[in-house]
C-alpha cells in the first residue's frame, strides 16, 4: 500500500488543495527548498542507501510490519523525494496525500536517526515537507485551528487574559486551604524562577498548577508566573510549519521573562514546548543562544531533590515503568536524571520497556499528530501497537511520563489495547508523596 490507498477526508486538507494550481505549487516548493534549506537536505537526499535499517526505528513501521510504505525511507521518497525529482511539478491531489503523510504518519520523534548508519534526520525532512504544506495552505483542520488560537491569543486554547489570571487566583485559594501562606506570585520582578505551563493546564488540568504551587511552596522556591500573554509555552505552529508565528510565540515568551528580570525559566512537564524554546523558535528569531536560561521540570525537580528541598512523607508504590519523552530525552539527554528522580520517589524498581532512554518508542501522539484530531485517531492508534506491546511486557501498573502529549497518547494506547495501566506526571507523584502540613 501507499498513501494514495489510505487517504482520509479532512476539511482543512481538502479546502487547501481546492485552491491550488500546479504553478503555485511549483513556485512554493522551489522557494522553500532554495531559500530555507541547504546542504543538509541535499546530503540527506543523495546519501540514503535504502538499506532498510530505519524500518526498525519507526513505530508506524513496526506496527505495520508487512507494509514497507510506513518506513521512514519510503515516507521520504514518497514526499520530498518526489518534490526534488520533479522540481515541484506535482498535482494538488499529490499535495493532499503528502500533507496527510507528513502531519499524521510521522511523529518527528527522530528515533530513526539512531538507526540510520549515516544519520539521516527524517524528522527534519518531514518538518520541511510540513513547511511547504503550510506555505500552500494545506494543513489538517484541527491543528490549524490551534495555530489560529496561537496567532490570536498567544495560547493554544483561546484562554482569555482574565480567565488566565482568574484560574491562577482560584488555584491559589484552593491550595491555601491545604498550605496556609501559599501564594502563586504574579509578575514578581527578580524572582529566581519563572514557571511556564501549556494552555491545557488552565483549561483542563488545573490540578497541575495546584501541584506545582504546592511543590514550590514546600521547597521554599522564589518563583513567579506572568499575568500577561507569553505564559503559554506550547507551540503547535512549530508543527504546522508556521515558523513565523513560532518565532513570535518564543519571542513573546522570552520577553515576558526578561520584563520580570527572572534568573531562569522552568518549563512545565511538556516535551514539544521545551524543544520549541531551546532549539527551534529561538533559532528562527536569530538568537544564537536563548536570552534567559531554560530548564525542563525534570531537571528542576532533580535539582530540588539533590538539594534536599523535596521532603517525602512516603514513597510511591512500585514497580513502575518510565516513558522517555522524545524532546527531553533524545533531544536533551535527561534520561538518567529522570530515572534518578523516579528512584528517589518510588518504593520499588523501574521495569524498563524493551526500548528505553534515547531509543524509547514515541508515545505516538507527539509531533502534532494527536492535534490533527479525530479524523486521524485510528491511524495514530494503529501505529501505537508496537509501543503497547512493549508496555504490556513490563507487567507494571504505572507509567511515569513527564510530558502532556505523551499522557494523551499513552492514555489512548492504554485504552485501545486494554493495558490496565495508568499514567503519572512527576508532579503527581511528588505532590502525593511529599510532606504536607498536618
């Protein structure tokens, strides 16, 4: 099979291709390739040996072992390979299939880089394909709606300014019943820590803000959160290929931290947002290095543990398994700090999945794939079969996963494959086990 045999109707893709002409496609393709890529893309295109080793890396390929069209090399040849070979002379219908493949059948997890003998980065190539699709106006409807929210409100959930601050004050009031004297300091100049979250937290998971405030309070951290736009560190524009808006989001985020003169930004438990701040958006706005130091909450909680600032009343019952989010492990190398922290928190061993650390199989929700919405949910979950088999083999009940998208993907996988497991954030476990006022 190929992508033409499994096309799924999506109003965003269909509406986009309906406006295209072959001339417009060719012009846009060549503008991106000549103006935004360089030797890296050319080298990747010319050196792939079609050896097939990348088939072992991709969870879509592992979950469809009898269909070679899911291998990373085949995906590249079916998209960028055709564009380069034809000079961009392709039909609107080809763009439809190319967009579906790039947005919904590749999580940009970069696991394939570790298996390729010459280090071809399929994630980079697929990101470039998505960039072309964005420039052509061909994007899945659900993720494009999220990108529009970023453009209009600087957060992905259409959270209004007053709703944001109201949520923080509400969580402060709730937490003060348990922790007298607790504050969620807003716009505190010169604080050690600027804590940033993704928009689903005030929208759907307010308990995570509550837990973070409790941990900060108990650990005696000098911290703050901003009241103005810039607080949402998520970035679906990075995944749609709207790099201009990605740059605006990251500039807004850093400028809000600079305005408060904080020492460091601590990112909440999200992988893609962390990558967009330390590796993507900052580069697009031409910062060689980000203007305010940034760390992920894995590293921050690890620091608190090392400094003795997290005091435990009990330990979480084990055993557990650890899911390594792609963007903080393959992308940043936090796998050992994550395990050291989990061992500190859990009474029992870590039962590793067969693939772990930098070789961990993606949650199958990352790269914006889960954000492409219901039309592609079955495709995503069919592709998570390989992950489900590795999770089932651990025999444990708890998955520790310090990333929002990973939670979404793993929850769907656990439900689809009847795994009888539950997923925990680090903040969930720390809050549950730390010392609290009597």
